[in-house]
């Protein structure tokens, strides 16, 4: 403990001491009845008391230093996906039939023993290390597991979450136990570079190519239009099957559409097979691709793949008007058209005269000038849904007059960067947690410098965050007046979001979902249906929560949510699921959780007064077969990660060596952190106790000497 004067001069200490001595001298310079020893004692007591009181008035800082040792962290991340169980190392003595069927896989064999050995590592390392255990598939979970039921694998995400969770901690080593096969996220090698410590990889699975046929990938459009042909590209793969023929069959609801034989000409055979199918009936159509199995094939689970195509009558048309070229125009068009229910026509204001706005379901006005706003007065005064975008190029005064959703007060040409802050209180429609988290991490947009105010009857989906400071300024807001819905985006720079999302996640799912849901909400009133029930999407992945929305309108076409809304889902095998919607804002929402794989029809009912409303629809929960698409473990990837980080790749049988390897690694050691704390002297309570003791002692001595 020491005194730190900070902005106060250190000369105050001798000054306080002089003050204490001077005060004590003035009080006891002429003793009348005091003995010499008593006078000196009282003098010392009073001098100390006054010095301490003076120091309290000056208020220097008291610095305390403490040393905090931090044990090295050992982080274990174990792959819990299906591929580890399906294609683990087969016993050399097992028959081809046993190698084909992995049903006998148990924690006592192969990788199962590896999990037990990982669990024992904590006790092997002893008290000198802090061990944390995790398992992962598409997400990171606490603890080890030998269930191997993960439907997707994202190794990069697991490494990223570990790095974030233990940031600024003394990470000694990361132990990554996996087969190196991933079907989600970025290349793990890039994420591993961000972990500044040794990574020891445990190589699960088998790198030996074995006899196997599989459908590696299927490329297709998720929607088609009635009466049109659509193409499907199938990647068929065959291993260790040279000279054989594989038969590819395409069926729909048990009805065979086509079949063909393909000759296998190499040990590692791959061929892209184009198919042309016809959208001859409306609705969600299910197609099944299958490869006839070969004798002694490793696995038949990856011989079949199912995909769904939604056949539509026609698309809703969206009109996008703008003054001049901007990279946001292309981003908006691509994001909206990712939902094949919508078609975007982008037109400059110079060509606006050739367009009939009545042919469109929604008009989007992108950063128009004052003159351009004058040309669209008929649209602004009508009932068509609108989406207005402001930014650094828009005429703010005309923008404010064109809508009653957000008022902008910007008095200069200055601009500022604003981050998106999703609002959990927004209830008009549902965005997935993944999309909200991604949007919150995207780079800033550019908005005009000023103040922003949401008007009456406005709900805000995204608010502006300036730097790290959240604000009440709306970034994306919606309103409804007289049956007309309006959206307002108060910033530009969506191209930044598109680039950043693709760089980080290799897709544009968050941006596409944001625009698709927004446009779907804006155009929902166009058909004037009194009762609408619609899922957040028509096809859900296995294990994904099923989300549905519902809207109920009264006779004046105003949203109401007083009556209860119930829904019954019926699976293809006749099983029924009943739910009650939750009121959310002025509408309804339902999270039905994860449903079993299959096709479901639903019937929703609501009663408003004496009127009974019914809505029908269908959804599909699609089986994820990604884990069965790759059977040969990628140990080269694991070796590259380990070598680059200064670690080592081990086989499951070598896990017992891990404890010694970690102890011998000179870079893994306990780190002692110096913790410095500064407190005002007046905050030290023991000083007040000392003052009371000193003053009490002085009073007692004076009392005994007859001076009181």
C-alpha cells in the first residue's frame, strides 16, 4: 500500500505534517499543570490527529497492489456430430456387414474410448490446471457427450465461441477432438489463427477410403412457377467402386419421374448430373433422389436425398425508384428477390413516366430528391404500401412530408456512422435469433447527422447505436395508418452489410430474412384477408424451431388481438399437435418448437364476435442428411491446425499422452497478474477508527492530568 498523489502535489504531505506540529505546539506550548512526559505525549497525539485530518481534506489516492495467480486454462472441444458415429474407425476383424452398419457403435469402442480418456484428462493434469469441457455440432455446448446426434458441424464457430468466451484469460491449450469434417461455417484453419495458444487435435474417424455411393450435393431453386420447367444439379460420388454402375432414381410421392445408370470409372468418382423437372402442379412438392446400393457398401444413409420446391402461380411485384446509381440498389433487389414470391423492378426517376405504379404491390423510394418526391405524389397520396429510405443523399424535408413514421431533424450535410440495435420489443413479425445477432454485429451504416423521432403508431425494429452508445433514434421502423403500411430506413450503406455478412458467414441469410419478412409484412394488407396465418418460412430444417405469425382484422380492417387464436398441426402419419398463439403487439406469434421430420398441414381458427375465421396452410420439417455426405475423415486439416499453432495431432489411442505433452510445453504456465487499485484516502474506514482512538486517548490523558 502506498500514497499516490495524482493531480495533487506531493508537497502537501510535509505541509500537513507542519500544520499538525504547529497546531499541537500552539495548544501545548505553555503547559500549566502537565508533566513533561504527559505534555510530549499529548503533543504527539494532537499532531498526528491534525495531520491525518489535513490529509483527508487533501484526499490523496491510496494505491494497493495485489498479485493474482491464474492457472492455465485447458479447453476441450469434442465433436458430437453424427459423422463421428457413422464413419468411425471400424475394427479390422469386423465383417463387411458390420462395417456397413454402425448401429453397434458404443462409447466403449473407437472414439467412445476417446471421450472417456478426455474426461480423465482433468484428473491427470491435477490442480495446476483449470480444465473446461465442451462438445459441439452446429453450436457449442457445455460438457462432453457420446450421443453423436448433431445434424450439422461447424468447427470454426466452436473455436470462435471458445475464443470469445475466454477472452483475456490465460488459455494454455485447446484440445480439439473431431474427424475434421464440417458442413457449416468457414474454414476452421482461419479461425484457429485467432487463437494465440497451442491446439492439440484428436483425429477421430477413419481416413481410409471405403466402398461407398453418396449424393454429395443438390443445387436447385427453392421456388418455381406453375407450368415451367426447372433444373436440378446433382453431385453423385462413388468410392472404391470402379467398374460398377450406380442407378439414380428421382421420385415424387412414390411416383418415379426419371432414372438413369451411371458408369463408375475411377476409385474416387464424381459426376454432376443435370435434371430437368416440370412444375405441373401448385404447392410444396417433395422430390427424392436415390442411388441403388452396392454390395458391401459402407453406408446407405447417404444414398438418398430429399429436396422441396414450392410451385407458385405468380410473384408479387415490387417497384424500386431511385434518382441515381448506388450499390444499395443491387443489394435491396437481390435481398428481396431471395424470396421467390417477390419480383423487383428497379427504375430511375427519369424513366418513371413509362411505369404504371398500379401494377405493383409495394413501392420502395430510395433517397429521392425534392423534385423526385414531387413526381410521386399520386403514390404518396394513395393506399399502396411504401418503403422509404433516407440517407446522406435524400432530401430530408420532402422525406418528412412524405410519411408519418419517422421525423428527421438534420440541419447540415454532415453524416455519421450508426450501428443497428435490434429491439426485442418489436412484435409486428419475427426474426430468428441468429439473424438478430448477426445484424447487431454488422458494420455501421451512414445516416444524416441530426435527431430522429418515431411518430405515433410507429413500431421500431432497429434503433441506431452511435459508437457504443445506444440511442432512441429509429433505424428501421414501421407504421400503419388507414390500412396502409409504411416502412422507413433512415440510413444507407446496405452494401457494407452484404459484404460483411458474406465474409463472416459465407452467406446473406440475415439480410435476406430481414428484407423478406419486412416486405411480406408490408404487403400483407394488399389482399385484405381478415384472418392470416403464415409461417416465417415454408421449410424448416430438422431441429429448428417452427415459427408462425397470425393477424386478425375487424370490419374496419384494423388489427385486433383480443380473441384467442388456436392452431392444429397434423403430420403426414396422422399425429396431431395443438397450440395457442401468444399475443404480441397487435398481432399473434407462435413458437411451436422443434417438430419431428415430416410434412404438416395446419388449420388455425379465431372467432371475433359472431364471425368465425379459419386459415389453412402447410409446412415441412426437412431431414438434415449433411453428416452422411462425407465418410472419409480429414486428418490433414487437423494436422495443419495443430502444427501451425505449435501443438500436435494425436490419435484417440494416444490421448493418455496429452497430460505429459501439456506439462512439458514451456508456453503453458501459470500467469501472475498484478492488480492495482486506487482509492480515496477518505474511503479507508480504519483511519476514522484510528482518529477516534487517538482523540479518546488524548481526552483520557488530559482528564487524568486535570486539564479537562
